[in-house]
C-alpha cells in the first residue's frame, strides 16, 4: 500500500488535476484507490462530481466528530473511493493545534482504512501550513507537480526544506516520489527550456511523462468527471494514463518483478 501526497505550495500547477486523473488512471489499471481531498477549496471533491458542503467530510474526521469510514464516498464512474473536503476545512488549524501530536491526526485516521487500498492519493492545499504538515506526516511519498513556465521552480526549495523537516521530526520514512512537469506547451521554447532546467537540477527525479496543456482536462471538472473519463482520447488524458503506467512500472522494477 502506498500513500502519495501531491504537493506544491504554488497554486495553479495542476495538483488537483493530477490527483483526480492519476488516481482514476490507477483504478483503471485494476488498483484499489482512495483519494483524500486535503484542500479547503474542495476542487478534487467537485472534480469527482461531489458537493460535500452538507456532508460530513475530512474536516469532521480531523476534529474527531466523524470516523473516516463514515465520510468515504464511492465514485462509481472513476472506480475510486473519496474522502471529500469542504470549505469547513479551513478551520482545522484553530481546532486541532491545542492537542498533543496533532500532526498525526490524518495519519491515524488513514491507518484505520489503508489496508483496503493499494494506493491513497492525497491532494494538498497551495500552502505549507497545518493541512500540508498533516498530509506530509501521513504520506509515504511526495509527488511534486511543476508547471512548465518561467517561475516553475519558485518555492520548490522551501517545499523541499519542509519535506526534510517533516522527515526529520515526524515522518522519517517520507520519500520524494519525483517531479511531474505539467501544463507543457510544446509550441514554446520556454516550455522546452524549463523542462531541460528541471531535469538538469533534479536528475533521475523527473518523470518521463509530461502533462500537456489540455482544454479537455480543463473542461472535465465542470462535468464532475476526471479528464481520463470525460475524454480518454485527449492528449491530457492519455498523458495521465501513461504516467500511471510509468509509475507502476517503476514500482515493479524496484520490487524486482521485472
């Protein structure tokens, strides 16, 4: 079982798009998948067609008002389970900081259900605050989407420092899964330059699969569907399907299966 946090404190880099589509692509490969929406914007939740405003959700789990089993929703079209979020989640900071070992609240909640899944994908908010610490403490590894634009690496150093701090103080087994280049436009020299620079700075840590800019991926959330279901033949959907296969292949090689 693998718990993958998708994190970058820079907004608009494709974190939620990655969580929604990659998790669905893993499910299409026959894996049992849980998605945890750890962002108060609840975009992953709405991306699966769920409105959790009147439902118990991750907020209620973290403050101890609900058991995680009580809030899990099965998303039939995508073949995944979801722990939804809502704007209530923004209040978690004030609710839990007074408790000892609050950093482990999400980890402890997930331990109750993780044996039922092959993969748990956790969508993080665009910040390095309380929710992101909870997510990093609960995860096994971190996937960092990086936008193929001028300020692509802005903030990455701070994020890596935060990951190192969490590894040193809370979660010593936390690993860096790798960097994923997103919103790539092959028509521009800038995108090619950014890709080259990222691969130069982080050799062997950047996935070969690159996620292109895709109108169909952008349209899909308005229909409450992952892009890989909304238009599976689109370039963006195919990229996430290929990414799932690449990640699974890496894991098989690491396990000596291939």
